[in-house]
């Protein structure tokens, strides 16, 4: 009899848990290699809360492509590390049950909170007196920061985008291939060796590396 009384309650709890963990997540705008829709939603929300539009640096976390970078980062990890990163995202998304965000509906999953609640929620982790919570925040911030500072616009805005460095050819380049490549891949010949001379020092100005130079098709 007691079991029958608790069955509806158990079914309701399981149904809510299944919905909270699995349902209601929008389809990501791009095809991902590793992140599921729920993981993408968590990363996108954390990226925008950490690097909002109109902040000190113009590109927001979304505009800088943090979710796509995190997707590539997770896909490149070993299975054990990938599992730990996924568990980190689950914890950030659903720990609102234990550490609610301020305001109404603060126990909703992280990606469903409004922008102000998301910021306050992350600040709670950052300033917590509990070391494990602070470590979770540092781990999440490290992953997001890697993605943000991989964006060419961010690096150019900060003035730290890499410059295009001349690569002179020396005699050793005629003898050794690139690391891990066969000798047949050596492409230089004696006539390619750069004449001796003193190169100009690298200054604070000059052409950027092609991967970081501003292009006509890049976002404003």
C-alpha cells in the first residue's frame, strides 16, 4: 500500500528529472563535433554572461565564437578528460538546485535563467567560501577564456594579434624535413637560402599574421 502511494510521486520526480536534463533545449545553430544541444546551451549562456555585448571589449562571447571553440576543444580531448569536461557543464547547468540564482525562478537550469541571474549565479561560484565551488568556476572560466582569446577580433582589439614574421631559409632547412615528415617533403634548394644580413627588428607595427589580419568578410 505504501509503495502504491509513493509511485505517483516517484514517477513525477523521474519525469521532471528527465525533462530538466534532456528536454527543451534548442537546436544549436551549427553542427557540433562533440557538444550536445544541452551542453551547447550551457556553454553559450556562460560565454555571454562572462563576455556580454557592449562590454569593455566589443566582441561578445557568442560573437567571438566561444561555443564553436569549446566544441573543438572537447572533441580533441581523450575520453577520460572529455567526460570530466561534460560533468563540469552538467554541474554548472543544474547546480541551481543547490545554489539558486537570486530572484524568481532561481532554481531553473542555468541556461534558462535571465541574463542578470546568470551573471549573479556565476559570481556566486567565483566568490564562494567553498573551495570546490571556486575551482569549478576557475575551470569553466579557463575553458571560456581559451575560446575568447582565440578570436582574431579580440586579439586585434587588445593589440596582441601575432605579426607576420619573415622566415628566412638557412642551410639546415635543406637537410631536415618538418618534424614527423619524411625527407622527401624537403622543399627548399640551395638557391632558396636567405642571403646573410641583419633583419630589421620586429616593432609594434607591421602586417599581421594572415590568420589574424582583418578581412573584408569579417564581422564589423
